[in-house]
């Protein structure tokens, strides 16, 4: 069994609140949100972290950013959101499957 939590979500083995997906990418709500709107944008193929990506992942990485913009539209935060990626433990990465955080929805701006 795959022990990667995001691979298990992609495989449908763990429940999640899916927001958007295409063939290569899925977006779902963060289980422990740190913003009023907090969605994770995740490649369906496992990549540990950004520094493990190669030039062959160029389209996928661009696709993740475009997906983040679509997610922001869908969640009603397109006028103001943050796109964040933690690469490595010292930066706070705890799930070792590359993902972007889309965060927004603060009333009156970022606190
Ligand atoms: P990181 O710190 O690795 O950049 O972010 C990992 C994020 O994944 C955290 O914000 C955490 O709340 C979220 N997360 C961890 N496990 C799960 C899960 O099983 N489901 C969902 N939806 N989010 C998760
Ligand atoms: Zn994975």
C-alpha cells in the first residue's frame, strides 16, 4: 500500500473535498486550513518536492500554477490570494508530495 497521503487521496483511498481536477492535477481543501480559503493543488503523479522536479516536469509545473488560478476563481478569491509551496523540512514541508497552497478569503486583507 502506498503510504503517501496525497497519492492515497489521488487513488480515492482517502476521502477529501475535491475542488477541481483534470487528467494530471487535483485540487482539494486543506484538512487543517490556515486561511478562510485554503486549497491544495497537487500533481496526480508523485514528486517528493520541487527540487526533485526536472525539466520534463515543466508543463506540469506551469499547469499547477494555472490550476491554482482556476481554483482561486472557483473559490471566489481571484482578486486576492497567495500561492505558496514549502520545499524541504526546514521550510515547513510535512507532506512529501509536491503541492501548492492556495490561500485567501481574509476579510479586510491578510492578517
Ligand atoms: P506542507 O506543510 O507539507 O506544505 O503542507 C501540507 C498540508 O497538507 C498541511 O496544510 C496539512 O493541513 C495538509 N494535509 C495533511 N494531510 C492531509 C489530508 O489527509 N487531507 C487534506 N485534505 N489535507 C492534508
Ligand atoms: Zn505521493
